[in-house]
C-alpha cells in the first residue's frame, strides 16, 4: 500500500510533538490539525486499548491526518543499581504521604501496540528511544503508514535510515522532556545543538528531517527550515494551550517566572530529560540510568506532589524556550509558529 510523504501531511510546516502522559490530548491534536499542522498522539505510558480509544475519538472530531508515537523498549536495569536511589528518594514520597511505586521494568505494552496500530493504521507512526527492526517498519509500510524515528546523533540517523524509516525527527539539545536517544548511557547526555545536528545528519542522509528543540516562534522555525528541515516539531510551545492536558501547576511553572532555567536530569525517570530546575532535580543528581524502573517508582510521588500543589517535586518538562510559552489555543500557536502563509 502506498504510504504518505511526511511533507504532504502538513498543510504548513509545523508538527505538534507527542508529549507522553497527559499533555497530548485528542483536543490538542485536533486543534492543531484543523489549523494545518500535523499532530501526534503519544502512545507512551498508555495501554494499547487506551491508544486505540484515543484514535477513535480523534477520528470522530477531525478528518485530518495524524501520527502516533511509540516508545521502543530498552533493557532491564540491575536491581542493585536501582536500590540505593530508591532509598535516597523514599523520604520524598513519605513526606507526601505515599510510598514509592514498584521499580519494575516493562515494555510499555509494545507488542500489543504494534499489532493494534498495524491493524488500524494512522497516517504516520513514529518511534522514540530506539529504532524498530526492519520487519516492524515493513509491516507499517504494508499497512500504509509512513514511519519516522527520533534521532539525536549521526549514528542513530544512519541506523534509522537503514531500517527503512521514511523520515527522521532530529532532536537537538534544546528540546524539552526525554531525550530520544537509542541508549541510556553517557552518550545520552551528550546533547548536540539543533542547528549543528541538522547539518550533521543532513550530510549523511537524504531523508526528510523534522527539527525539534527550542522552537517557539516563526523566526526560529524559519531558521530551522533554512538549515534543512522540512518542518519543525514543537512540544513546549503547546504545553500551555487550553487543549493541553498538562497539569495546571506545570503550566503555571512555565509562565510565572519562578523557574529560570532547565537542565537534563534522570531524577524522575531514570532517563535523561530536560525540565525546569526545581528542588527535586537539584537535590537528586545521582539517579541511575534505569528506565522505566525509576519512572515507575516515582509515579506515586509525582502524582501526590501535583495533588498537593507541590511543584518542587513534580517533573516539569520543558525545552529551553519555555519562557515564551503562551496560554493560547493550539490553532493560534500553530499560526504563531508558521514561517510562511503555508501550503494547502
């Protein structure tokens, strides 16, 4: 079956990034899509049945194409590497009246999600934290879906191209939330600035490139497009939208001026992610490279912090341009990002 070209799916060169958990909602994707952007539902942290339900809901409110992003599972960490960190952060949970969750490994319902999406394919399926094997890519191609892979360096770009990917989401150092690295080692912390990375990756592949990282306005989008991207992929720019499912405390933290900088941290999830520097991030710089074990352990703590109005113990993911986030409808943000009148 013929699959779409990523360049033809956006009426304007703007893509709403998948934001795993609650920020990515049907309303956010639909609002952006109706304004001409390509939106992504985030399958991360959801069951296959929940993803299928969101797809049905989205198709009920828009006939525009959309994508779904899936996390590629990694390998389990050793319990002896995780246990010391659990002891270190246990008092944080106790202070909120909860216990840490089970620091167990899981594959985020990988097999069932793949079967579900192949059986009812969206226009695009993208992958983060790794590259699917060629068999999986071929299955989506046969179903009519274009396939994208998040990459953070040249080696990952080469691997994704060899797998048969149709396009690459190039994630620069400026991007908020989790680094999309294939590994969770020291290389995962070696984040490269977006424009330099676009140049490097553009030199080794002819695949279409999406530019992700720190893009908050039309000028930044124009610069990324001039550097070789076919579209810009933005997440933080949409976090404060009324359609976003981000916690109100998270939205407030982005705009109130209390937090002034971001950093890469493993403190909440065991994987490098860029977020606002709050007390928990500053106090817990020794988190092990153990994902999703640490993420599963801190889930009750993060939920309790949100319920208690304690932003100092929440994961406040944000890119470097967070201060420019606005509480505007998704369609208005799309227009603000658009570097040209767009294309139909």
